[in-house]
C-alpha cells in the first residue's frame, strides 16, 4: 500500500549534478528475456517487443548484457567480435531498432564492456598464437616453468589459470575459462583497440558501459606466485591482479580517450570483485575522472562459508555493517551502486527473503524498499520486479552454467558425494538468475513458442508479469512507486544517511535527511511481528510508502508485521 504523496512528478537533480544520481537501471539478460523466433533463446527483437514492461516501471536506463558474437562458453562473456551482434540475438539492424525504441521511451541504453579477456576464437587471439605475430604480446603468453604452468595461479572457474597451446609449447593466462584468454593491457596497442571499439559503440548511440571485472585488467608483469589456497593445488593470485599496479592509469586514460568526448551523456559502472571502500573512493572521485560508480561484492558474500557454494544464514547485523560502511565511505566522495540481484547472483527473494506463497510479495517488496532508499543508483535485474525465485534444480543435468558444472566436477574428483554438493549449487548457482522471464501463465511463460534453452520455473503459472501488472498491490507496482519516489523526493537522491538500530538482528532501519525533510525507512527481515525503539519525534509522521497491513504506525515504538517495510516523512 502507498500514500498518494509517493508519486509527485518531476525528477530531482541539482544543477551541475550528474543525471545518473537520480536514475534507476534495469538489467536485461537477453538470452532469457524474450524470444521472438521460437528457437528457445531470447533475442533483440523479443526485447524490443517487451520494452513497455520496462518503461512502465519508470526506469531511466536499460543495461544490456552481452549480445556480441560469441561461442557462448560463458554465455556471451567470451566475445569473438566486439563490433557485431551474435546471430542468435539478431544483427546490427535489430540492435539499432532496439536502441531507437529505448530512446523513444525516454530511456538510455548501457552496453556490457568485456575487455579483461576475449574469446579464444577472437581474431586477435588466433593471430597471437603465432609466436612471430605482432599480436603475440596482446595476451599473456609465457613459456613453461619446469615443464609446468608459468605460475601457480588458480582460475575463478576452478583449475589452473593457465592453458597450454601445443602449437608453440607455451601457456596463456585465463583468469576465467580456458576459452577466455586475458588481454595484456600493458601493450598500448591493446588499449588503443579497446578505445576505438568503445567510441564505435558510443558513436552508434549507446549511453555508457557496465565494465565487466574491469579492476582485473592490470596485472603485475612479473606474474609472481600466489599463496597456496586451502586445497593446496593452486595459489591465490588476486593480490597481483585485483586493482593492479596500473589500474588507475588505465581508467584515467580510457576516460580521457573515450568518455570525455561525450560529456553529460554517459553512465559508467565498473564491476570490481574484491574492491574496498578506500579503493572505490579513488575510482569514483569525479576529480580523478575514472568511473561514475562501482559494483562491489562485499554484501553478496556475507552468506558464503568456505566458498560461494557453502551458503550460511545471513546475519542482519553483518549486512547493516557492510552496507552502512559503504554508505559512510562514499558519503563525501564518489557514489554507490545498489543491487540485490544480477545475472551472477541467486534470486534475492529466495536468498534473503521468503519465497513461500504466504510471504513472497511482502518479503520482495521489503527488500526492494530497504535497498532503493539507500544513497546510490539502484539496479533492478529482470524478474526481480515480479519476485522471481530460485529454480527447482534437482540434478546436475538441470544446470547449464560453467561455474556450477566445473565446481561439481572438481568436488566429485576430490571425493565429495553428489548429494553433498548439489544443495550449495541449488542455493547459489548462477542458473537461478537465468531461467526465462515469466511473462504469463502459458506453457513456456510467454518467453518462447519453442523449447527454452533453460527450463522455465514452474511457478510461472502464479508469478508472472501479466498477473503482476493487473494487481495494484503486486511487487511490480511497488517497484513503480519506489522509482516514482526516487524521482520526486530530493531526500532519496541527495539526503544524508544515518543507520539506526545497528545491533538489531530483525529490523533494518535508517534515515535520509536533506534540507528540511527526513525520511525514516524500516524493514522487518523476519517472519515474526516485531517492535523497534526509535528516536523521539516520529509520532504522526506522514506515510510515504508501505507494504504491510498496518502501514507501521509510529507511536514511540515502531511495530512491524512479518516482512513489512515502511517509509515515513517528517518535514520541518
């Protein structure tokens, strides 16, 4: 439920301030969004035909995950041609039609930029396999060391980070799949080629880039060994390539050579595994001219045990400490990105909420409310606005993702039993985010007329876009109200952030203050009715937004129903 005052028109950006501070971004994973030709794989024409669903939320930016030509070893994050469209998604003409349709609806389009690595089928890499080629130094080629890999680094996708090429008896570096060789950014020709490609897309009309693992592009050229990991097989090389020695130089050069030529138009966000608050202040300080914001992973690692496939219950105090530290750390310099979901994360309503029929809507809207009212730019991942949940993945045959399949194989080789490995994959595997978008209650959820590349979640008969748009109390319409509030209330964009109740394991509460307005935001992260002590003076505060049966009246203490969220406003 919401008060009428939540939807005051007009977007709030102070003079001289970047437009993206008041924006909301919607991520599309095109392979799973909408299929127009019945081959079971989403495509650009399908996305274009469904744009009104996205525009109807009121979002400002569409972030398009990779649609470039690719062998699809890592579902498009292994690119074989940076300046074309994979035929499975369409062609450049289809892309241009999509871009025009996005702009016609008053939105911007941001492309995925994947330049830490290419596909091993990219012409650059194919040329580099010749030791005499000028492109040999475009990748990290090294001779064997004592007949083995050049160093002991392990890959993010299990196994060694090095693959041997028999043609020249040399190894190449791949921090991810062997089909994803890392580019050597030490070579200025590599950087110039990347800059030229970026300008090509920007001249075509795109409005910025989400930069995949961009803080890994600078490696220590000595490639020293890493400290052996717990398995004793491979070393942790991350100190030598996470935010490496020349990363700021490379990003400043990229800004100078590319982004600075398109002033006031672009959004740039860097995906940065392992980044700290202190580093993020440097990356996002506008005076340094590097990036607008970063994606950090601290809060989505809080429920990991030995690794991501060893899930543990989330402690709410840990979440508050983490997000609160980022709010404080970037309060005076830089900017936050806000997200629960993306193509690499399990569905948040299953992970941190309650996806049972009783509390699915309530917990999904509570999680959305708490996230969107923080200081930063919110990102919505497709289906999040419907409360799409984790998939019922029963056996290893149900999985498609290379990360999950590799982890399963390695665990079994080490002696683990399938029944001990599968629960972690079911809870945390990336396939959960990639099941097809649930458009309606028809047999394939309206995603395709054919056989989908990944099975549709059977709960689509109840949870789908058609039903959500028809129900004014749905998760979809709650997201619309949240986005309208961001666009209309200056305190959401510009307000100071103050955490309340930092030691409470049930209630997440904070205030946002700007000018004479203060917003109180509170969410109950449990399935129980709870009460929380609040600072004095909130009695009679105006209800701005709520998702519960009582709209959480404030009478000195705040009473919250299970999974209830509330936003109240005081104006002095």
